[in-house]
C-alpha cells in the first residue's frame, strides 16, 4: 500500500465553534478522519505540527515543518494549512529532492455543510498519488493544483488563482 504523510498545522479547515456566542477556535485535525471516510487505499501517517490560524504561524513554525519534511523518508506529503499564509509557507518549504509536497486547506471549516475541505483534500491526494506529478511543492485549492510559486489567494473571489 502506498504511504502518505499528512502534516497538520491548523487553519480554517480545522476550525470549530462551541456555541453561537463563541469565536472559532482551531480544533482537532480533521484530515485523518476525512481520509478515513473517503476510504483511501493508502497507509496514512498523521503528524500534528501545530494548531494555529495561519496568520499566527511563525518563521520557527515553518522551519519546524521544513525540518520534519527533510528528515522524513516519506515521498508523498500532504500539508493542511490555513489559506492566508499558505503560499508563504509553501515557498519556504520549496522543492525537496525525491518528494511531492502538496499544501491544501479550506475557505470554510470542515465541520460546515458547504465546506470545500473534502474536495480540496481529495484534489491534493489525487495530485500526490498521480504518477504524472513531478517532485516539487504544490498548492491544491479551488479545483486546481498550482506550483507553489505560481499561485495567489484572491480575497475578493475567495479562491486561489494562478499567477502565470
């Protein structure tokens, strides 16, 4: 069975709220549950790196993420991440020899009915497992897979778009 390393950092994907008066908080990572419900034929290892809104991620957090990736034997790596600084983190990680790395996240929490989380994770896993995806660092959002240095978040349209 093919192996998939999933690194979680938090972000909107994992956000939950407790009642109508509460603010959203980053909760337990949901990527493992989503992959289990999708019944993927993969050996999934999940590591929770942190539990933060991406605006709260620090350079130290990004270096920790990079260190985990560099020291791992995994060749296929999915990173769940908040959308506000996803591009910055993906550029920091950059290409890693012998590895396909795909960042994804969500504009709406996975707990919401109208979430894009499941679709985005599915898109990311498809890119990771495709024999046609060369080694590199990518972002899978809004139904597309982009090279990490050829994408931006469009806040007005609430989706990611290519810059090329």
